[in-house]
C-alpha cells in the first residue's frame, strides 16, 4: 500500500467584510466575491460590523457610506482604530469630489461610486490585497 504524503495546508482564503444597510445589496456583493474565491461576511450596520470583525478578522472591508444611525465614515474610523492596516473601500451613491475627499480623510483606501463596475471593484480589491512590498 502506497503511503500518501500529507498535503500542504491550503492558504486561508482572503476575508472581506461587506457593510451595507441593504441586505439585498449585501447578498449580491457576497455572491460575487464568493464566486471569486473570497470568504465573505456581511453586516447591515456599523454596530454589527464592529461586533462581527472580532471573530471574522477581515483582510479588507467594503463600507457603504449612507447608513442609518452610524454611517460608513464612523465604521471606517472605528475599524481603522482597531485594525490600522485594514484596507477599506467606501461604496456610495455620492459621487462628488468632496465626498471622495471626506472618505479619504476618514481613512478610506479607495472609493467607488454605486452602481459600481464589477471589474473595477475586483481590480481595487486585488490591488489592496496584494502583499505589500517593503519600501
């Protein structure tokens, strides 16, 4: 009987936290990202996102800006304090340059306007998840 070599451990799939108060939007983005091989967790509020991130430990967060109570800027600020290196992409129907600057001021790494182009979203995610090279 042939002995089988133990298989090398599979690398952990990259984890993405999707935060939007619209569950339908979350489900669409989750299905898209899971199809691309990512592990995805969704949240419908900033409070839920903060609670979930402790167990889920995301590698990247996609945050809607316009949410009731605590908006995406607050979510960005809170996640940035807990995970300073976490890549964060803001998604919003707001498309003014001032909105994009404000997102950057709150700590966002990138900003996409809804409805976003799927290929552009995937490109931004891949770019932000690439291993960072030492300077």
